[in-house]
C-alpha cells in the first residue's frame, strides 16, 4: 500500500512515498535554512511563501523518484498541525487539491504522531507498548504509546521546548540558526563541567522546563563575556569557526550537558514509573550526538530496548507523516476536503 506524505508544518517542504507505513520509497526535503538564518530564526511569512514555491516541485520529485503514478496511491497523508498556520495551510490546501483532482482519499496526521511513528521507518521496529520521548523545536514530551491512537502524555515542557532553547542560546551567542547542530558541534570541543548551569528536575513530575537554563546562559554571557576582552561573535567579531573563543565552546558544552542530563534523567524516571522497557527517541533534537550517546548508555544500563531513527528521520520529514497516515487509512479514518490546518493541536 503506497502513501504519499506531505509535511509543511514549519520551515521544511517535504514529500515522501512510503509503502505500508514502514518502507521509504522516496523522501524529499527542501530546507529553508538559507532563507531564515540571516534573521536568526524562522520568519513565518517567508516560510509560507517558500512552501508555495516548493510544494509542487517537491511532490513531483517524490513521485518521480518513487517511479509511481497517482493511480498507484492508496491515499495522501498530510500534516494538519501543530505548526505555523501559514505553512500548514500550503501543505493542506495542496493535498486537498491533489486528492480532489486525482480522486484519491485524504488522511490528516498530527505532526507529533508523525514523530512517534518515525522509528517504524527503520529496519528494527518497536513493539507496543513503548515510552516515546519527542524532542523538537516546538515540543518536548514523554508519552506512553500503547498502540496506534493510544497515546498517554506523561510529561511535557512547561515553557520552552529543548530545540527552542538550543536555538535561542545559539542566537544569543551569535552562532546562527538552527542552533542545535551548531551547539552540538562546538560542544565537542568544550568542557561540559566548565559552567554549572541549572537543571530543572521538577521533583515528582515528568514535565520539563528549559527557560531558566536559557536565562542562566544569558546572565553568564552578560556578566562574563560581554564585558571581557574575548573576541566574541556577540560583538560581530570572530565569526569564522577557528575564531570562536574557547569560552563559547565551554558554554555550548555546559548548556548541552544541562539539557541532556534532564532529558535522560526524566526518561529514566518514565521508564521506571511505567515499567516499560522499550523506548523511542525522535524529533529534531534526537539528532543530537550527546543525547543519543547518553540515552543509549542509560538504556544499556537499564536493559531497555532503544529505537532511534537515523538523523534525517529525526528532523522534520514527510516519510513519518506517511507512516502515521498508513494507520489512519487502515482504520478508515479519512479526512474530508473541508479539512483545515490547526496551529495548536494536542495529540
Ligand atoms: O523536529 P524538528 O525538525 O522541527 C520541529 O518539529 O520543531 O526539530 C527542529 C529542532 C531545532 O530546534 C533544531 O535546533 C533542533 O531540532 N536540532 C538539534 C540538532 N539538530 C536539530 N538540536 C540539538 N542537536 C542537534 N544535532
Ligand atoms: Zn517536528
């Protein structure tokens, strides 16, 4: 059963053809990083305009790479939220028009559900039930997943998402957008014990909080760097990789250690509390090298089976939307052509 997935929830235009919810035939992603990086973050209006330009070429390429025609499709699966409303509108309108013109059924998928199903696109797939940690630019949450459509939220961020904290810290350090990969890279050269940034463990809760950490980094930067003689990217100096002073590497490593400590510890609590020894890690921040390593170590120590999608399936992609859409289609959960995207859409 072939499904065309479409995701335009944020700043990537993506289309993919997936067979039976598990096998990727094509997965095309057109990134908008070059457009947004000069502003230090996503500009929603520019994002939706670029989606309009790219949606047709990206879908066309996904179909051509798969070597199939529209009559081969069982359905089209589109992400309807959560995300930027102007961006979501492009994908949803395009999917509806295509379904109408080609007489193809439509299914609508929650973006978070897509992240939950991304590990099923890998060779080794989790059985139910499992604990899912989703860490992205917009979300940081833990779920107990008992089957398709059976998601119990165990915890969520009370303020910033982990990826958002990476992006904001990167911006205040003058390191550019998106912050996650840059900080991940610089952290390798820094000392994670150099600065003791706070970890918000929120006792008795599986919720997260990262805004205090972000403020601590800001305060450190204000008091320790801005007044010093460091050639700081903050003052527009030393933009080249080799020019980045050691203190920036140390801030990156220490910040990352604080984020990863909390994510891994909370996930460990969830595993113990729920008595489930199966774990998935997905979302853009799941591409982080330190988080992957530390989660693997924790899983090995506790005898937990860990399923992490490859890096390109952690960040936004339409293959995961097709993977989740497969289950909606099988359950007969079709969407009408009156489908509207929703910016805030809890799972
Ligand atoms: O899942 P995703 O592509 O989009 C959302 O649904 O939000 O996640 C994007 C987020 C960004 O905040 C980006 O900085 C972060 O994932 N990210 C990373 C890494 N790669 C991407 N964060 C930490 N380390 C990385 N290697
Ligand atoms: Zn995402």
